[in-house]
C-alpha cells in the first residue's frame, strides 16, 4: 500500500485539490498550440464520510458530467444516469397528464449490479441536478467500502454542494 500511497500523493499534488478550468500553464499542461485549455472544468476535494477518507473528483464536460467518488483508490462501479422527456404530442392522453414530464434512467456500465442503493444514489443525483437546470447526463463512479444508505446520502450532499455544473461567474 506504500507504493500506492506515494503515487496517490503525487496525483493529489498535481491536482492541487483545487477547482480548475484545465491544467495549469507549464509542464503537464493540457493546452493546445492555440492556447485553448482542455474543455473540462474540474474540482477535486476530500471529505470524511462515516469515518472513511473519501476523495471526490467532479468533471464538467460540454456534453456530460462525470463524478468519481472513491474510498478505495479505484473507480469502482460505473453508472450512467440521464433524464429523458416523456409525453409531448405523441404521448398526449397516454401519460395521464404527465405531458412534458421527465423520466430518469440509470444503468450500471461496469461493476456491481447487485447494489440497488448505488443505482438509487445515481438516480437521486441526476434528479437533483435536473431540478437545478442541468440537462447533461451523468457518469458516476463509486468506489466505496460501505454502500449503506447513510454513506450514499452523505456522498450526495458533498457532490451537490460542489456545484461544479453551475456556470462560472464572469470576472
């Protein structure tokens, strides 16, 4: 575990546990020849969840959000959550007044398929983001020691409070 700890420490040092609009200028920069930065904004932070150190990495791409939450140093289970509009002209009358309402779909891409609380966590997160005006789908990676409802609720609170998806204020 000492080897992993050293690599993780370098990774955290490089990430700087900060919000960024791309890599810093200089060595290791993701900038292109035109000076344009990598388009994903990111935020990395750590929190203590039920006594377990937990690392969060939130990335905001133009077409989706990616959230990695790990207590074990790996990506863990990958879930894909998206909002779909139902109803409209073709659905009128069939949905019982639900014209234009949303349905939230969650699928496990890789990892544990027998953990219903993980899917519920992804669904709750995409629903919360949708209420805040986010229309992009979510890729959620959960590498957790404990899959309890209490742990997942605390994780949801941390991710929602990061508000990475909010438009950056113009300075």
